[in-house]
C-alpha cells in the first residue's frame, strides 16, 4: 500500500500519482477561477473534496460538490469554474477490457 498526501498550499494543481496508465491530480481553485475547455485521452473521474464547481461539457452544465462526482469518457470536451473556493481530485485512467 502507498499513501499520498496533497499539500494545502498549492496554487493550482499537483500530481499525486503520475503513472503511464493513471494520473491522480489534486486541483485547488479559488472562487471565480476557471479551467478552460479541454479534453484528455483517458477516462476521467472528478471528485470534489471542498466547495462548489460549475462543470460543463458541450451539451450541459452541472454543479458538483462533495458527494457529487463526474465521470467522462476519453476525449470528452469539458471545462470548469469554481463557484467558491474548491478542491478536487481528478483521476485519469486508461481502462482496459
């Protein structure tokens, strides 16, 4: 077992795990801060730890918060904006059948 601990003083993000098939990123956003539209080639799960985030793809926008997570397929365009000071864990994985 490995244990990873994120820092609370980061400005935007830090990779806690950065392996070929999986990346776990600790993302910290101040209220009003945004991540512009982008896509990644892996399956993505976004897990809010603190705060409220407006999370959108090209079809819809949803508010996420602790207890409400998002899963995306590879190459799905998305963007996010912090509605209040927020922290998230972003898990990007290459899944095999």
